[in-house]
C-alpha cells in the first residue's frame, strides 16, 4: 500500500528547543543581519518554532542580548593577570578589547546606559580587575571608576571605528560621499592635513591601540593619585 503524504501543518508535539540552540541561532542572525534586526519573531522563524515557544526560555529581546553577552564572555579564557597593578589594568583592558573586537556588535550594545550592569558577575571579571588594580595603585574607589570609564570609552571607540571602517571597505555600508583623502587639502587652510595628504588612510589603519592604552593608563593613574593627600 503506498505511503500517504504527511498532512500539512504541525502535528503532535512541537519541536523542543534548548537555550543553547536559541543562543546559537541568535548568533547566526546577528552575524548575518546585525544585532539591530534581531527580534523574537525572526529568531523563532530561524529555529522553525513559534514565538511563544521562545518565551518559555527568554522574557524579551533585552534578556536575549544579555544572555548572548554572558555566553560570549564565558567562552573567553581567563588570563593570569600581572601582579603589578598598572600592568594589570593594561592586561585586563586588552582582554576586554580583544573580546569585543571579535564581536563588535557587543560593544554597541554595551554602550547603552545601564547595560553593563545587567551582565552576570562572572562576565564582569575584566571590569572588576581594572577597578581592583586601580584601587591598589592608589586610586580612591571613585577614581578607580573614572579610570575604568575612560579606558572603556577609549576601547569601545577604537573597536567601533575600526568595525565600521572595515564594513565600509567591504562594501556593506554606503561609501563616504565627502570625497577621498587623495583629493588633497588646501594647504593654506589645513597645512598639517595637506602635509599628510593621501597617506592618511594608511596611517589611520595602523593598530596603535596597545601603545595608546599604555600611555593613557599611565596618565590616568598618575593624575588620580596626584590628587590624593599623602597617606590618604
């Protein structure tokens, strides 16, 4: 007797979906379409389930992003940080930079006010390391927060500028219509830019983050402790 075709539509139990499968699918969507287009409905379609199925695992899009960020940081191997507090700030900041550089969208999400505080404590070890090292160096608790905040802004800025520049070169973003550096500058108006000329793109593409971080951290720590009274 010939086998009857399966009826259209869902029958029986809906497919079981684990949190690991949800996060893997969300990562695929982000890598393909960007984090801004990540929605519960699109994620459900990617998994082939109904949106209500996902709500058994996650409350909303914000919680999904937090879970993704925690999962991403948990995959990063914890480094053995140096004993010197200044070197520890630099090592932790470099680890933070490298983690976000692998997934630049995470840096964009974390620039939202309050988002950093939503992460699990285990995902904040690099932040904790910077605060602890700055305090051990001689900063007050408040100054240690300032050190982290400035290092964070420097690091995120570096990552986002490079990520956007890479996408533009790859053709994923509209070209800059303001003209190329090779068009030249009016030396009477901007003599230093004119002297650099069309070398600017190559010079700007150099990776100067490590050196800049060292100089920046030295300045931040020195400025902070200079404000504190001796023995304070």
